[in-house]
């Protein structure tokens, strides 16, 4: 079952980069009592993600946060080291990078994508959501491009 507007996010342990390397991040704690914009990409350093999707959130981070958002997070089925390197490459320090290395969160919300044909294995679909205290209030999923999951679309829905 794919997550939908009105659904509560599952409680899963992800990884994020801390001062001393990868750290556990509990999604129940991360989303509790906050308004969070979460966007997911099929892979760090991939062309669409690096040239279009992430830059929109980097450029619009201040405007998104000014609309009452407590955090902007990017999720990918990659490890925390890759996401940390991508965060540096993209100058995305305002964005919390969430590594879903085994796709546990991605599967739990029904957003997995089989990218094995491209040699990438299980990945996340491209999506963005607005989450209020752990509950999805907006969800945009893209089959191609970034129209429904762009930073601009998120801004229009805040």
C-alpha cells in the first residue's frame, strides 16, 4: 500500500550524518511535533537529482523555511557517506540528508522502485511530501520529471 494524504508515517530508523559520522535517526522522533518537507530521490549524484531536483530545494530553502517549515529533508536509498558527499557537492547544508540504505522506510510507505535495469537495484520513487506532526498533508509523486515534487510545487502547497 502506498502512503497517502492523511496517513501517519511509519517509525523507522534511518541514518544521517552527524559530527562524528553516520548516526541513527528515528523517524517518529524526527517528524514529531514539526512541519517537515521531505523529498526523495532515486539516487544521489544521478543527473536529474543533481541537476534539477536538489538544486530547487537548495535555492528555495529559505523561502520554504519562512513558511513555517521546521526542517527540509532529502531521502535516498543510499548510504550516509554517499549522501554526506552529495550534500557537500550540492551546497545543501540546510537540508537534512536521510539515508535509507536498505529501503526500509521506502518499502514501508510503498514508494520503492525497481531500478535494477539501470544497475541500481531497489530505489525510491521521486516524491515530495509535507508532513505535519508525522501525518502527510501533501504528497506529490513523479513518474518523470520533477513537476509534482519540486521545491516550487511544495512552496505553492505550503
